[in-house]
C-alpha cells in the first residue's frame, strides 16, 4: 500500500511539470499578448498551430552574426496575421556588387 501511494504521488508531481514545460501557443493568445510574450522573452519558441512552431525574436540582437531579421506573423485568437516579432534569417550574400 505504501509503495502504491509513493508511485501515485510521484506520477502526480511529474505530470504537473510536463504540462508546465509545454510551448506557449499563439492560438491561445491575443495579438497583443503574443507580441508581449516575445518582447518579454527576447527569443522564444511558440507553437503556431497543432503541429507547427517557430522561433521568434524581439530584436536582431538574438540572431547570429551573419543573420538579419524579417517580420514574423503568426495566427492568434483575434487575428490570423499578427506581427508577434521577428524571425532570424540568413543574410543574402552577393558575389558581385555594382
């Protein structure tokens, strides 16, 4: 009986930490909440749907040195195209410059 109680207690404690570790989902937030989440974190991975996710940054300071930023849009509760922040992308390299 004591062993069963300990196993049950351990299962309950670990199930809570798994739920807390889940990625925030933009579909559960308003546009303002999603943008504030990115701004507060600086760089964060957010779910943008059931099987989709992306990394969003607040500024280019969270990108690698050879990367630049582009506007990042994500669906939210109140709009299908919310600018939640930016996405890092590789800079274009030109072999020949005019």
